[in-house]
């Protein structure tokens, strides 16, 4: 009996420790930034301008603005939860090759960006970048693109503005739903501070919406993106299922290539 009690207390203590770690270390679990020195020099194959945008609360957002000749429009790109602009800038040149200008920012604490990270700050920084583009581009020429973590931010921004279209690669229903899937035995809803409820934003988006999701995605489950799509009431929505696609390899599939070419033609 005494051994059983010790085992129960030990398991309970372990459970509490894991729950505490989830709460206090959640930013380290969600965000995986890499840091760049301020004097780091970007090197891309297409012309670009490096930007440092100052926020109202004193943060600094580093961004790369690719510019092409006679662009079809501009893509405001929100990247995933790992890396920095040295990587994501290279990834977004795929869209520059399609004759689009591209603006991609690093979130606070990523790369050269500075400032205190929060869900509210993510939304405000995204709007700041959108407002920056409005100085040069008409809203009907702005496309919002979100990948993984960035899909919730892009969806929020589309719900508050009137872009030409919204493109989501590996989207999630909410950040809470993804965390619940990964930690099913913990009270995730009570522990997590970053909720990013895409499902709350999606029905305020008036522009066309295109979603891409791989069936074998183990980072953001396929069911999470499909649920977001199914609950979206926008009549001009498209879901492109990529059989055998995982989280970071959709660009290798013809379904993605055909779909993105159709959207950006």
C-alpha cells in the first residue's frame, strides 16, 4: 500500500512538473528562433531592400523587401516558427521568380528583430508591415501568405483588412488545438498563453482563401487544417489536399506547384 502511494505521488509530481514546464517554458516550445548579428549581411539572388521597422512599444522588426520589374503584386509572407530571414528570405524567392514583390519579416526575438514577444505583438507587427506596404501598393495588389505558425497571423491580418487573397500553407484550427493534440493529457487550454484562434478570424475574411495541407503532416495535423476549412463560411475558398505531403515538403509535389501557379497566375 505504501509503495502504491509513493508511486501515485511520484506520478502526480511528475505530471505537475511537466505542466509547469509547459506553462513557464511555452515560448521555447512554440518559438524556435535563431539569432543574427546586427551586421550580418544577407545574400540573395534577387534585388532586395533590408528594412528595420520601429514599433510603437520600442521593438524593432527586421524585414526583407524583394522588388521585381513590373510586379504582378506583392506578397506579405509570414513564416514558420523556426529559423530567421537568412533561411526564409531564400524560401520566398520562389514567389519572386513568379514576378511578385515579397515582404517577409522576422518576428520579435528572431534574426535581427528585437522586442518582447506576445500574441498581441505578433498581430500588431503584422499590421505595421501591412501599413508599410500600403504606402506603395494598393490593397487589391496585396496577397497575404502564411506558413505554419504564420497562417494564424496571416488569417488575423486578412480579417482586419481587404487584401486581394489569403494563401495558407499547413494551417491550424488554433494553436491551442495543435497543443492539445501533442499533449492530450494536460489542461492545455488553461496553460497556454498563445492561442492564435484562426477559426475565430477566418469567417471575417472576405477575400478568396486557398489552403494547402499534406496528409502526412505530423507538426500541424491535416485534420486541424481541414477543420478550419470546413468551418470557413467564405464561398470563395479552396482546399488543396496533398497526398503523402508532410510539413516542410509541399513544394516538392505537383499538387502544390499546380495550385500555387493557378492562384498566382
